[in-house]
C-alpha cells in the first residue's frame, strides 16, 4: 500500500509570547468548522499544530471519512460536524505518540505496517487488494489507514519498553488476586467492551462527556461498537476493539461496577465518569463466577448506509509531468530523475513550476476530466490521492510520469446494505462441572494488563500536558 501522507507547510514561527497567547490544549467543543472545505483549501489549511508537526484539514477530513465508513455510520454533514472534535483530538494524540517514539529512537519498518494492514483486512473478511479497492471506492487515501496503523504500532513499542521498566507483579499480588476470585464464586461477572475518553483537566469535562454522548448516538443509529472503539477509544484496549474480557465487581472503578450492575447483555451504558475520564460500556455477556453465561439477545441483521463516490458524475482537474525515455536503457535513469522531481513538489503551484522548468508549459494541465472516462487504475488514483499532492511516479514502456489532482468534484451516492447475521447454534447439553477459575499465570497476566493500562494513560496525559498544541479550526 503506497504511503502518500499529506504534507503541509507550517505557518511562520511564532514568538514564545505569541504562542502563550494563542496556545490551546483543547480541541473545539463543537464542530463548527465545515467538514468539507473547498478543494483550494484542503492542501493548505492547518487544523492543529503539535509541537513541531501539523495536522492538516485534509488529514482531519480523510480520518473522518475512514472512521465513518469503518464504523458504518451515516456519512453526512451532521455526523462529521459532531465527530470532528474527537477526530482532531485523536490525530493530535497520534502525533504526540509518534514524536515520543522518535525521541526514543523507535521506528516501525514498512513491512510491519504492511503486515498489520493485512491482518486488518482479514479481520474485515477481505484480502489486501479488496481493502485497497474499498478505500479507493470510498474516497479515502490509503495513507490515512497506513499512518494510523503506524502510529498505533509506534505507541505499542513505546509502551512495551515503558511497561518492562515500570510494571512488576509480586507473588503476593497474585496470591491476593486469586483469593479475591475464589471469594467471588457465585457472584456476577461481566464480559465487557469499552470506549475510553480521557479527561486531562477539569475544563475538558463537559466537552469530553458530550463527545461520549455523540458516539453513543451514532452507535445506536447503527454504528459498529467494535469499529468505533478501534477508532476513538484512548485505552490500550482499542487495538482489540475495546475488549476488557470478563470483569468482576471490585476489579474496576466503583462507578463502573455500579453501571454494569444496571446493564443486561447487549446493552450500552451512558458515559460513566471515573477519576481519569469517561467510559462507554457494552455488556456482551453475563454469568456468575464459575457458572454459565446469561444468554444474550439473538443477533439482528445489521443495516448500514454506505456512501460511495458517484463515478458517473465525478470530475477532477488533473495535471501531469511526463518525461520520455529515448530507449529502454534510459528507463531506470528517467524514473530516478522523476522521483527527485516528485519529492520537491508540495502543492499544485510547485507542480506547475516544475513542469515549466522541464519544458511543459502550464504543468501539462489536462483540464476538468470525467473520472468515468479514465482507465480503472487512474480512476482510483484520481479519487484517492490527496489534493495538491503528487502521485507516485508511474513508469511506462516509454518513460515516466507524475500526476496531481488540483480540484475534485465528487458527488456521493448512498446505498443501504443489509448484512445477514446467522443464528447462533443451540447450546450443548448442560453438564455438571466444577467452577472454572483462572490459573495463576492468567491472573498475573490480568494484573500486568491493568497496570500497563494505568501507565499508558498517565504517559499520554503527561505528553499532552508538556506539549505545545494549538487548534486552528
């Protein structure tokens, strides 16, 4: 999968006094900024500055599109406006995580990113090629997914190092935990998934609570809880779709215990406030410790509204730079030269200047083209590459070329897709058996996971507090 991460230019450096006057450590409370800026703005506007990095408006819009599509939410202006503050905060956190990984000398090889993307495709019952096509058909740059995966892997490696340094479980801790489990036999326990939203200072409380309520609304409208957890949750459990496993009263915060006691399998909680933030809880199943699970409601067909680009009406303004090779022996050199040209291009203006410099007046402007008239491979490129960013070098038997899309007019069409859910098989006959309690190794693993989660939350909180973050939308 090509990595075509959008490049944005930071505004001129500000003085320390200017930064102090303009600094904001919170994203906007409401999504007042339009989720669809004009084509001329997308490649230029900055949504947030994070230390020495920036999050562009096009980054935000692409991630919004990925989140909405992957979670099965209705893709409209209202949904994007409601989700934009949380999406922007997520992107800011990812910049902080990548910066911390870089500071520690941690890098994630492309092969590891590709492997994680392959696994993601398999989880969605696709192969790599189908996932790539799905992203292109949905108007999502491939880099939006790969950069999210890179951030997740970078943070996982940072945390692995931190956990080894800070988390140690004594035998006494395991003994005490096992005793608590034995004392819980016959009491309720819950199979829980969560979405966690951090509150780093009291001023954020109302804003984060509203963000949680918006996510609940979208899930109840048909959004997929697991996909929303993967995209929005700020817990380490996000990588496993928010899965907390089986939990018993006393293992989590008292506020969570109280909320779980009111929920039946299949039910979703309102945002639950704890000392560190808000939790949205989904009870997947319930049982007595050492007993049998309480049956969940039968699965219902999943109805999703999916928006796709209307290829028949889509138009793009595309430019090209082509460099011919006089004979096959020059193809490699021409391709290398074009790669250098591509790296120097940061905008449509750069593209035109480079085209003029090598003797192609007006940047090889092909005007407004109907996407349906393009070859299938070019259709995906025309819809998928970020506006104002050059395509990868395209090599042909006669030379090499680079394309850029400077304007894009892509109407969307909505399709309703109903995914049938097979009825679960009948349960096996009940047999009397002794309560199954976790082993010592399993208990130790649970304790490590709990403490690692606390370390991760505090670590990211400290990074946020120490960072210079300025929101511009």
